[in-house]
C-alpha cells in the first residue's frame, strides 16, 4: 500500500483525506499546524495517522515525509517551496494546488533534476481546466483564441459582494492582487488583476469575469508560440469586481492583505452550498473551417458517502487525487521531473475513479 502524506487538514485537505482513505489503496498520514484538525481526522478515520507539523521547519517536514511515497500539499501557498524541497530531498513524489505564480516557479526549478514526480497546480484552476483546454485544441489547427473561465460561487448569494467563503481566504486575496500571466498577440505578458471585465451567460445565468492570477498554470508558457491569445479569468456574479476594486484600490487594502483576510473571515460566512462554474472556449480551424469549441459545466455540492461536500472541495480534491491515482496506475506521461497539466490525457483523467467527479 502506498504511503501518502497530506499536509493541511483544512477544507480541501479533509476531502483529499476522505477520498484517498476510502479508496483502500493508500496508507494516509495527515500533518497540520493545529492539533485539533489532526485529532478530528484521526478520530473520523481510525486508519489515518496524524501529527502536528510545522510547515516552516525542514526537520518537522522530514519527520512526516520519511518513508512516504508521495505528498499532497494542501497547505497555504507560501509554505510550498520548503515542502517541495523536502519532498525532493526525501525522494517523495510532490503534488500541490497553489495558484501562486512565484511559488510555482520555485517548484518548477526544483523539478528539473528530480528523480520523483513534481506536479504543482493540479487542482481545479490551475489543474483540470488546463486538461480541458488541451483537449479542446487537440483536433484544431491555427488556434487564435483560448479563453479559460472558472468561478467558485454560492448557490444562494445574500450579500452585496454576492460571495461566500468556499476555500482559502488567503489564496482568494492573493489571486486578486498578483499580476496575471497571459498570451497576447503571440507574446507572453502579464496583465493587472481585476481588469478586462466581461459579461457572459452560462445555462441562462448572467455572470461577469475578470483577470485573476495563477489560473493558467504553465499553459501560457507552453502555448505562447502556438496560440495568438490565451487568458484566464475568474467568474463572479455581476457587481463583484467593482466592489473588490473599491476595497483593494480605493481603500488601499491590497497593502493590508492580512487585515482584509480578517475582515472577510469575520464578515463573510462560509457555505457548503456552492457551485463551480467552468467555461473553456477555443477558436481555430477545424477541418479547414473557422470553429469555436466550448466546454461548459456547473458542478454542485453533493452527498458523498452520506456526507455533504462543497463543490470546491470536490473539484479541487478530485483534481489532485485523480493525478496521484493516475501516477499509481501508470497512466501519466512521466514519473520523474515536472508534470504539466496540459500533458495529462483528458479521457484517461475522466475515467479515473476520482476524476469521474468532473464527468
């Protein structure tokens, strides 16, 4: 049985732990900074080994990684460079969910001469959305435009932001504040967040979308010589972007992100009744004719094994557990070095027992 370490026992870490433990093919260890979070999972899943881990300590990380086959980091994004470094040192396959561009660059550097697999950004966006984009483009030529859009939204919004907390507050604010990678006119570039606002309608519901950081993963670099324009935007209900600009720009909260996190977590309730809206569009030539191919899907919170799990928990956890499970089954294109999500086969992913949650 493969020894799997999960670092972080928050919303996503709990879902990852549930899926991998219930599968029966992994011996799971969970590490978190909070004793209460570790105890909760150990009590719920008696076969899971849990311990308190200092994500900023190489010694503490080495202790839980010793003898492991793979590690999934569900820890805060800024912890990942050290986790990846210790995974490499201990000969452990590495997976994370981060949307942070700079952190991913550090992980990519570590992957260059690694004898184990390094798979950063393999959740939802970045992650599954990249697999979809590559699938849409596969039978097309002369692709001019590739648009990727994802939103984690409450089903029943009741405040002016039309938003509830469904995942990492720190990660949410980070993607609203960092530069956004894109390809424009065949050139790799960065764009300001919260700009290029657009309207779109999916299944009869009106949304807005705007630039946010990190959703493309490595796709922009991969496609800069093949596709004229590639961009990623976050989907929200109309009006959200203007209010976030007021907070971050007019009130200068982008300079006090820690304070904004405190305000959000005090004032915006969490919800498990959410929906994940995914939209990907590729425009190019198909059989010699200009064609647009589109993938659009909404995934809702649902009962799994008698327990309600949020849409963001399901989609993010299914993304990373599907990739880990494909490695175990020998279904990935490589087992060492860097794995780019655009190189993962779409059909093989959906046929996986965890990837099926996207099917």
